[in-house]
C-alpha cells in the first residue's frame, strides 16, 4: 500500500525509473567523457564512410547488374567513377583500413552510447518541435550507427550472411547514418570542443545528481575503452599480412585460417569443393575457355592458352572482408590479348566473366575497359611458379590490379567482350 503521507513521485523524480536523472548513478557520465569519445568517432566514422564509399565504387557497381543490383543508386551513386588499376594495392589498403578501423571503433561506439544512454529515457519525449526533430535525428543516428556496425561485423564474421543484399543494406544504411551523423556533428562539435578546453567541467544533464562513489577515474575509463580498441585492433590487423602476423588475426575468420604451404599456400576464400567444381570439369579434355567478341567465338584448351604469350604480374588478393594477401606472382594471358583474339586489337572493351561454378554469388563478374586494358590484368594459369591449385581457380582465374577479390573470378569458363 502506498503511504498517503509520502507524495507520489513524478516520472522524472522517481529515482527507480530510468526517466529520472537520479536513476543514473555513474560518476563517469558527463560532458567531458562524452566529448572525448564523440571526437574520436567524428574522425573515425568519417574515415569509415569515405573508405566505405570508395570500396563500393571499386565494385564498378554502375557497370552491370552482375556486379551490383542496388536499385536507384543513381542518386546516391553520383560519385561513382571508373575504378583505377593503380596503385595495385589500392583496394587492399582501402579495405584493410575500412574493416580494421570499423572493428577497432566498436568499444568507442559502445562507450559513447553508454555515456548518453540516460537521454534515451528523457521525459517528456518532446518539449517542442525542434526537440522532437532532434530526438528523431538521434534515433536515426543511433539506429543507423548500430545497423552499420552490426551488418559490417556480420558480413565479415558469418561469411556473407546476406547473400547479394549486404551491399544494398550497408550502402543505404551508410547514407542514412552519415546524414544523421553530419547533422549531429555540426550541432555538437562546438560544444564538444568547449568541453575539452574547459578545466572545470560544465554540468549538464548527463552528470548524475546523486553519483555513486567512482570506482575508476574518467581517464581510467578512457584507458579501458582504448585498451579494448587496442585488443580488437591487435587481433584483426594481421589479416592484411602474410606469415606469422596472419596468425594473430584471431578475430578475422578468413584471416587466420591455415592456408597451407608452398606456392599456392595463401588464403583461400571458397574451395573448389565448396563451389562444386569437380576434377571432371577441369581436366584437359573437358575444359575449354570460350571467348566471345566482335568477330565471333573462340574456344581454347588450356594447352592452347599456355602457348599464347604469357606475362607475369605481382598482385595481391584483397577481399571486401578486409583480409588480403601480399603480392603473389601470377602468370597467364593478358586480358587485352584475349580481347584482341576476338576482334578488339586496339580498343579493349568491358568484359563479362563467367565461372564453371553453377551456384553461389561470385560466379560472374564484369570488368571495365580500363581493367581489361591494363597489361597486368591476366587470365592466370600459374601462381608463384606453379600450376594454380584447384582451390585458387585451376584451370584459370582472373587477376586484376587494385580490384576487390570478388572480381578475381576463379575457375573461369567464359569471357564475353563487348560493351556491357
Ligand atoms: N568462381 C568464384 N570465384 C571467386 C569467388 C567465388 O566464390 N567463386 N570468390 C571471390 C572472392 S570473394 C575472393 S576474395 C577471391 C579469393 O581468392 P582466393 O580464394 O584465391 O584467395 O576469389 C574470388 N573469386
Ligand atoms: Mo571476397
């Protein structure tokens, strides 16, 4: 029974309810802590956004629906450009930064959200129209941020959980999130900078009116968050390197695998068995490369291919998931020489590449004319002085400088040159 002598507490005043400032007891919360984390995220998330957009452009999504089916990227795709083929490590660097930085920022993001969580419960929900708009934008900010981090991590960890749709989700999500993020940064940056410069902390609604005895200083808490980030960084970054460093990439599922030794001993994404490629399809009698272009169709056995002029290129495999290999020595036929076989002597066009693989998302890809024209772009038959292994794409695979791994189609069966 309620004691009638004790006045009923309002929702804002009853410290048992999260809508009351008194409910939140941590002595850490306050403008300084939130501002430090906010400034780290301002820089970090801006880098994530830029590298993410760049990564999307690297797919040549505007070239063919095979590369990307995102509808109406027209407006958001205003910035798409013809992805260059140099420097040859461009995608490797970009995607390594995107994924490793994204993982590293997770503790900062969580700490930042924790530091402002009392505001989620503020009552009344909206004091004015401006306040209502601000809270809606915060919903997009927090929701968008969590969405981008969660979809990114799931894609890296769970091996393409959103077949075909990850790019769409992550791409649209990025624009929504970054729009809200920009508005938030413009509104809050001046205050955040003031908060950092001030020696004595201003009080705001984040400061608990009845704080618990602190168990750690604010700086100590920041070190804790930073330590978490450092740990994630240290267990992820190795995925971009070969040798013993790769084994430190405990959190990168495709980074720390044991790729075996020897010339073909580098990362494998999907094995031949997984892709359903059987030795019967790839043997000398069975396999023919079908090349189609202006002047018709040419069929080549592997022995015939190996008699064409062969060229070498040192190029990495760099996956959208962030892992990459160091440069491998590929040897094979230049794509532009194959284009010349079917009527494109001086003007190599785009090419549509199809694999022997019958199911799965990455059995087709489109490459742009500038990629076909680059003398380092090969239909590789050998790697590091040996035959390609079945898992790396025997009898032949595409390798193109600076391109995302997904465009380096394995077990190639058919090349169709011509404007896509
Ligand atoms: N046919 C086919 N080619 C493919 C793939 C695939 O699943 N099927 N995966 C692509 C992806 S996503 C990457 S990162 C590279 C990996 O090449 P690797 O396994 O030789 O390292 O191959 C690409 N080529
Ligand atoms: Mo990949």
